[in-house]
C-alpha cells in the first residue's frame, strides 16, 4: 500500500488482496491516515487488487462510513474487471463513487 496526501486529498494505492487476512491491518492503517489528515476526499486505487472477498467489501464500506462522518467523500478508481464485478454485485456503487481512469 502506498499513500499520498496533497491539497486536501488522500490517495491510497492498494496492492494486496482484500481478504480477511489483510483487511484487519489495512483497516487500522487507512483509518490512521484518515484521522490524521481528515481529507476532503479519499481516493482508493484498486488497479493492483486481484482478489477481494466479503472482508474487502466490509473494509470499503467501513471507510466510506468513517469518511461520511467526517463530511468527506470516497472514490474508488481503476478496479480490475473481476473486482468491479464484485463491487457491482454488492451494490457498493450506489453509495461510493467508482470511476476508471
């Protein structure tokens, strides 16, 4: 995972599987960045994520809810086709903005 904070935007590039094994640590780290910077927008780049299970969906929804409490936005960018399909099936797109760049 790499991150960059600039001009009120927190950009996080995830490059690991979003499964039960990884999500606990990711949740702690991402929440730390969110609380430290309190960004206007948090952008999660999923272009390097090849697998996501229900723990990954929970990770995304939890970060969305935290950002919403801080009156911030969350955007998911560049999901691979398989990850995009998982996100579509879970209806995350109804709450969280998704785009491909």
